[in-house]
């Protein structure tokens, strides 16, 4: 069965989705922070604290809704990304394999992101589980994409960037668990997700410009 969104949506539009997904997510996060400046702390809080319905009521919809919408759009982008990159690596078995494994990791991360938006902290331990899945999968997705992209001369820079952002995301969490440099997880959550988002936005722009 063919699930390729490119049958219905142009690659130019797919590129826009890659750019919009992080923008929507972080717009919701920033607005949620401003709505909760009286208590939110970058060093003591988790970003998910901004989506706690029992504590915040309707204000929690801003955070959770942004993540949910972003996740749904990212799901479309992820599927199109798979088919687009499979074509790029159709003559490279190793590169193709790395793309497939990377897309699986990204697809799981996107489903987890949708799960974070649906299952707020009010639904622990489900929320904790999907959050851990998301932040675990995104660096691995980048490492696999980096390995694949580095194999092609025209994609080598994107490959190096993917390896870099994946390493930043991974080291951020490893450092947090070893050194506990802050009591909350908002900073490692932001650093790791923004790093990966930068790569996705750049690839989205490349898709947009290629059509």
C-alpha cells in the first residue's frame, strides 16, 4: 500500500510543512511560557508543566494543542520525507538502509510528540513514557540520516549537520543525567529539540526550493 503524501501534496508544500512544524510547536511553547511567567522556571520546570490541565485549566491547551498540531503535520512530512529520500538513495543499499532506520526512529518520535500533546502530565505515567520515547528517538534519527547523507557528495554538508545536531541532542541529555546541572528538564528538552528542528527546517527549505 502506498502512503506517499506526494500523490496529493506537492514537494513544495511538503517543504513548507517541514518549516511550519517547529514554528507551530515553539510558538505554542513561547505563548504558554508568557501565560505562565508567574511560576515557570527554565531551571526548575519541565516544558510539559505548561500543559498540565489540573493546574492550568484552559491555558494548558496552548501548549498541548501546539504540540498536537505540529505532530500531525510532522507525520505528513515524515512520510513524504521517507519516499523522497528513498528515491535519492535507490542505488545505494547502505544509504537506503540508513534512511529506512532513521525514518522509523523519526516516525516513532513524531507519534510520541502527538502523544505528548494528547496525554499531558495529568495522564502520567503515559506522558512520561511518550516524552522519553520522543527525546530518545530524535538523536538516533539524526545519526542515521547523517550517516546516509554523508555518503552523497551533494548531501555531505547536510549529513555532517545531522550528525552534529544528533550529537548535541544526545550529549545534552547525557550531561543532564550525569551532572544534573539544573533541577528541571526544560533546558535539555529545549536544546535537544531545537537542535533537531534546525535540521528539519533546513531540509524543508531545500524541498521547497527544489520544486
